[in-house]
């Protein structure tokens, strides 16, 4: 690049001093981008590029008008750019420019989105094998600031996923942590910013946190040095980017995982809490239950969903409010109408502290503060509501202080102020004596000017006279052409138009000078007064946040009540025991669009703590299990639930895992991921957790899958003792109910008549009795003769005792004999199911690993069944049987005509019965 001088040179030297990707530099009435920046911006935002020549070279240039920067800035930041903004200021020798802000996704104040906008920092303080994380989360638009701690990478990810930050600052040691950052990149749509490492230095960070929140507060928080470092780094970052909202961060809170139901990232996604698997908002649990009136209320409700609680008292309090509101329909309407008037106080407080609030914003503060007493009136005058915790919520903010501030604003802000703050008319008459004087004089002169046309007409007998002003001519008297010749001598002509002439007079010129002076005076005076007022408001940021929180809470509770009333949800009984008893439960989202068949769920701590859910494909297994998880989750945000009646034992965590096969269809997951998530559940779940496993193990070959499912079931049952629902198409697992005391079978019923399957969607006790693969083939339109033949083959294969009953005694499972899905016949001798191996050796290997994990308790005596067991060598099998097995392995079912297949089977049967 050639040496640029002048404006372009200034641009490049400013650009050099910032790590932002783009620079917007003020040049008079425009913000300009030069060079590559101009090209990037024009590509992204369709701006026109022109050329700016500077000392013989020419540079691309793109600009936006001063007042239009915000939407462009937002668009660029949303596309992932960090944008520096350099403002111009006057110096003695002309203009100078300086970077005032670097706007990043996490420090964007101009957001119009109602969602929380968290900036996060993660610090790893542990050693390599023993990580220990501290996290901090700040929303510059609302001043919310939280710290959290996590014992391992998964827990850290859980917190990150929960807050769903838009920008993440990894600490020095976390930058090489691929486990963490890889997942953040994949799962969270956040910009990763490498902020200077000194900001994370423990001493410096701790100092920053104490300065911001006060020494005592920080001590009371009692979080480790990692969380403090994360918090300090965020404060430094917010300060350095120039967002200027540190003052709105009035309090720091510790987010204790222990107070909340653990919801790992996968579970939040599986349950489609805030977006569907396809990434749509519509159809998520949040979108379904959200009837909030305000954006702050919506944010809070979403936060509740993402962070369900464990404490019975907290939940019962919310329930009481929801109950009171749901039974007071009229008052609820009234409350919601009132809330409709409310603006986002936390955001307004941030704007005030940043100095970007205009008079309309302060008007919004005033109007929103008036919502509080209005709500209080409705609540206090309705006995039902007055006796509920709602009354306490409304009383939590300092209402007297809020009323004072509202009155102060009522006396100050004009009723319909402009959006500019420099041109006056922001404030009310009577607010300030000096201002009143200026206003009086201003109004007087305006009055004089407003009536000038009438006076001139009268005095000089003129018709067609108007008085107006514009930029070039200033004030003028315009006289229609016909009358223009009759103007008095002291009229001085300034312009001739087609149908009229413009004049001025000495008097008019004097008034013009006066009015310009007064306008300037008024603008400056009002701006000064307004700024002082805005500073007053900024100083009450904490009060505004308190009031905002109270309004948001009422809004969120009213939303829960509305949804409950409109959808016949009921208040669940909550207790600390293990039992879960849901009478006629429904899936909260599916019931919106489907004639839903309600289902019961019964779990207790004793002999029914683990349900194996079987049933044909598409019968409703996944829906049933998600319904259970959603109902428990809703109960733990204090909501009513979709059921006829429910008694819910509180859980400390909800864990779900959907088998990789189901996820693979969406190109999301691999078997490796499935297993590492299963591992996470086995490590993290406790006996107070709810675990939902959906077709886990399905992502691998059949016998691998069964073995894993089997072993996981045993572990969950014996070691973890979590409340579990496990949907599986491995019919074999239903046998577990007989061995493990807390395991029970349920199945989703399907009705079969005349060979047709009707899904009843009804969940009943006991295992499903058959495989429905063939029915699915039928439904899919496979020709009738083939379906009939398949049925026939299946029946015969099943009847084939030698192959079917190889499990051993009654309590042992029956191994799959014919996999309709793959069209392969799979005996235990070919457990892997993949190749058709003919050597006994390979088959034995698979067999033994499979059943060891599966049953674990077989003895060689069971080999008398004629089946190979883990201790049996292949030469234990009599040659006849072996011949059949070999034959069997070699047979290609797909390539053999059904008739031949039947003949073969009959042949084997005869051989074996010999
Ligand atoms: P599975 O997991 O057994 O294959 P799904 O749970 O995916 O079955 O359900 C299949 C379909 O049936 C879905 O479209 C779902 O909306 C519908 N469905 C499931 N349960 C019910 C129910 N109780 N009432 C009505 N429709 C249901
Ligand atoms: Mg399913």
C-alpha cells in the first residue's frame, strides 16, 4: 500500500492501532470506510463504493450518514465482525479523530432483539487432567452479571449452553482447550475473542471485580479465583471496548449449579427448549408456552426454562402465583393490558448509563414506572392475588423511590419529545426557571412571527401573504405576484419565484437573529438539563433494574397462568421423594397440533424406578419419554403441567440421550458422540436424576448395541439408581424386568387387525409382544405377496426353537434371530451381524464379548441347549448343528426366493430335530 496522507492516512493509522476487523471513521456528516474495509462493507451490506483520491493514489470508499450508523453497525456485528468506531472532535487546528468504541457481538448496545445478549468468559484454573472452570456472564444491555463455577469440561459446557452467549472470551489456558472450544464452536453460535491475557491475571481481575461491586459483595459471593478472573476479564473488556455501561452493572450474582436442575447441553437441545432440532424458534417449548407481554418478561421465562430450580419452596411460591392468576381471568387480562404499556427498564437503564438514552427513552422510563402502582392496585384489590406471593413481588422494589423518580420525570420530560436531544423541546415548561425565561421569550418571538402575515395584510392591504423560513433565505415574507407590486417601500426583495416574490424587512431580520439565538440557547440549556436528568436516572440504574425484574416476574407468571388456563394444565403436587405419578399426561408441544392421546407415567423409588419402553416404530416412544421429561421440567420452573393430575418428585438433573441413528438422519451425531454422552450421563446422573435414553446403542451393529444398552441399564439400575426411561427396539431388554427389581416394562400399544397396524399411542404395562418391522414394510407399500411371505418366514423362524431360544433359563434374554431391518439372519453364532463368517473362531469371539457384557452370569452347563455359549468351544456343537449354522450363515436371504427360503428352513428343522 502506498503511503496515504490526509483523511485516508489517518484512517489507516487508526486502523493499525486497533484489533477490530473494520473501522468506521467519522468525516463530517458521514462515517466512512476506506480500502479493504470499504470493499468488505459494501459486499456485506450492499453499500456503494466510490473512489477517494489521495495524493495521486485512489482508495475505495464507502460511507453511511452519521445518524444511520446504528443499523449498519448491528448488521456487521451480527455477521461476526468487530467494528471500531472513530468519532471526530474539534481541536484548535481543525479536526481530530479517535476510536471511541469497538463494537463486538457481546458489547453491542443497540440490539433490538428481545433475547438476552450474554458476553461470557471462561477460565480454566485446574491442571490438565483435573480442569476446574470459572465462568462469568454479562449482558451489557441489561446490566446483568453472573459468575459460575464448573468442576469439569462438560459442566462448563452445560453452563455455556445454558446462557447461550453471543461472544466468549476464553482465558489464557482455555485457548488451547480443544474439547471446550471445539464444542463451543460447534454448538454455540458465539464469536470467540482472544482478549489480552493480562485482563485475566488473578490480581488484576480481583481488583477490578472489587472496584466494581464492592469488597463485601465479592467476599459474600465466595467463588474461586477462576470465576473472579473471568469476571475481571469481562469488566476489563467491557471497559476497553468503550461500551460505557459499567455503571449499569450494579450487582454480581453467583449462579450455583446446585440450586438448579442440571440440564446438559444435549438435553436442552433434545427437549427443544428454546429451538427445535431444526433450529427453529417456532415449535420450541418456549415459543409454545410464551404469552408474555414484555421483552423482559419473555427473557425471564426463557431463563426459567433454561435454569429450572430444585428448591421446593421457590417452586411452590411460583405455583401459588400461577394458581392465583390462572383462576382470576379478568384480573389477569387487566394485568397483561397494564404490562403491555411497559418498556424494557433494564435496557433503558443501560442506555442511560451509557449516555445514549434520549428524551423518548426517559419518557419510556416514566411510563414504565407508572405500571408498577397500576399492577399493585389490581393485585391488592383482588383478594386471591393479594394473598399470593405476587403481592410480595410487587413490593420488592423500593416503590417510594420509584414513585419519586416517576414524578421527577413527569415534571421534566415533555409529552411528545423529539428523538434528537440537541434541539430543545425535550422538557416541560415549569421545570427550570432559566429555561422558562428562554421559552417565554422564544414563544413570544414565535408568536410575533406566526401572526406577522395577518399584520402585514391588515397594515398594507396585501393579499396572498405568507411568512415562512428555509435554510437559504432564512425568514421571509412571501407575496403573491398579483399583489407584489403593492408592497411598501421598506420591503426588501430577496427572491423572485414564478408566482410570487420573497421579501424581508429590518424588523423581520432582527427577529430572525433573535429567534436563532434563542433556539440555540434553548437547545443548549435543555441539553444540559436533560443530561443532568439522564445522569440522575443512570444513578438509579439499580432501582430501574429492580422494578424491571418485578414487572418481568409478574409477566412471566401471568404467562404461565394463561397457558395453563387455556390448555387445561394442572398444578402438580411437588415432593422430595422418588415417585413420579402422572395421570393422563400430554406432550406440551405435540398437544398443540395433534389430537393427543394422554398417557400415564408411574415411577416409584421401590419396585418401579426404571421403565423399558418398547413398541413399534412410530408408535410414540420418543414422544412419551420427552413428554415425561418436559412435564418434570415444567414442574421445576413452577409451571402447571399438561396432565389430569400429577405428583412429581423433584429431580436434581434431567439427562436425555437420543441414539446416534436417530440423530444421524439429521447429520448431527456420530456413534462416538453418542457414547461419550452416554458416558457423561453414567458419570453425572445421581439417584435423584431423571434419565431418558432413546434408542441408545442403535448407532452400531445389533449385538454391540444390545450389549451396551444392557450394560448401561444394569449400571443405571444398580449403581446410579436414577429414575430412568429407556426406549428401545431391542426386544431383548424387556427380559431385564425379570432380573432387576426396579425395572418394569411398558409398551406403546398398537392394534393389529387383518394385518393392518393402528397406532393407539396408548402406553400400557408389559413388554410389546412382537417386532413390527414387517408391518412397517406393509405400510410402506411393499407388495402384498412379499409381505405375506415375510410374515410366514418370520413365524417359522420364530418357531425354530434351536435358533430362537438360545438365551438359557427363563430370566435370560432371548437373542434376536432375524433382523428384518437388514434382511439378515443373525444367530448368536454371528453376533456381529455384519459379515457372513464361516469360521467358528470369529463367531465365537463376537459371541463371547457380546454375552459377557449382556448377561454376565452364564454357565457352560447351559450349552446343553445346543447353542454355543461363551465358554463353549465350537467343537462342543454336534456336526449336524454346525452344518445347519454354517448353512445359515452362508445363506443370502435377500437373494433367495421366499419359497426356497421356506424349504431351507424346513430342511434345517428336520436336521436339528434328528
Ligand atoms: P417412536 O419413537 O416410537 O418411533 P414417535 O414418538 O417419534 O415414535 O412418534 C411418532 C409420531 O406419533 C409422531 O408424529 C408423534 O407426533 C405422534 N405421537 C406420538 N405420541 C402420540 C400421542 N400420545 N398422541 C398423538 N400422537 C402421538
Ligand atoms: Mg423414537
